[in-house]
C-alpha cells in the first residue's frame, strides 16, 4: 500500500509530468486560459492516460515482450492512444458539445500529447505491474489536471492585472508564470520524501 501511495503522490507532486518533466506543454499553455476548458482538458487527459495504460501494459507484456518485438513499442502505443482519443472526441462531441467546442484543436492533440505516451512508456520502464501502472496513470492525470487548474487561475488573474509592462504582455508573462509555478512544485520533493522516505 505504501508503494501505491508513493507512486501516486510522486507523479502528482514531485514528478508532475507538466511542471517537473515538461511533458504535455502544448495543451498546458493553449487550453489554460479559461478554468472550465482547463478542467475539461485535464479530465479528458486523465481518462485517456488511465485507459491508455490499461490497454498498453497488457499489449507490452503479453504481445510485444512475448514475441520479441519490443522495438515497436512507441508505434503501437501511439496507435492505441490515437484510437482512444478518437473515442473520447466522439463521446464529447455527442454528449458535451460546449466542452468539445471549448477544447477545439487541443482535443485531437491529446493523440500526440507526450505526457500520455510518457506515462505509458514510464510504466513499462519502471517495471510497474498492472495495478501500479493504473495508479501511476491516474496520479499523472490528476497532476496534469492540478497543473492546468492552477495555471488557469494564474492566467485569469493576469488577465485582470493592469500592472504588467507592455514588453511582458502575452506569451512572455505566460512563460514566466509557468516557470514560477514549476519552481513552486519543486518544493514538494522534500515533503513527499519526508512522509514516505
């Protein structure tokens, strides 16, 4: 049980895929302007991460490793993730049209979101079993959602701020804010090590 908690908290806080490993930056910067679209993207990415891990782990263990074709891992994982994203996209389009419209082009970009692929590959590289893989994927998704929500809040505050110099308006202040948020998450490394170390 302790191992499960370590995996969960480490991928949410200390090894956050967006703020510590810098994976999935495209939707992080693109969809975080509004809180509702950031939450929607975070939930969609979490769902795809967990589903992708649930599908890719058995494929790797029972097919790719058994037949000695592990070198096809990246291609197979990308195909699985693309199929899952299409499923999520069709579901959102049918049942949640406003969220589908708000996510726009960033929803199909989950296919190439390196955070989703990174979680699937990391589960194999770390030697996690099936349950640990699902926990890691869920924790990584929650970490992605947390980063999106926090950054959306920061960006909404910046929209109302009048004191930002003209030379920092737009992309520069966005990148500076993201780097400060990333440095703030570095402080969690001591907390997690202190609790579970």
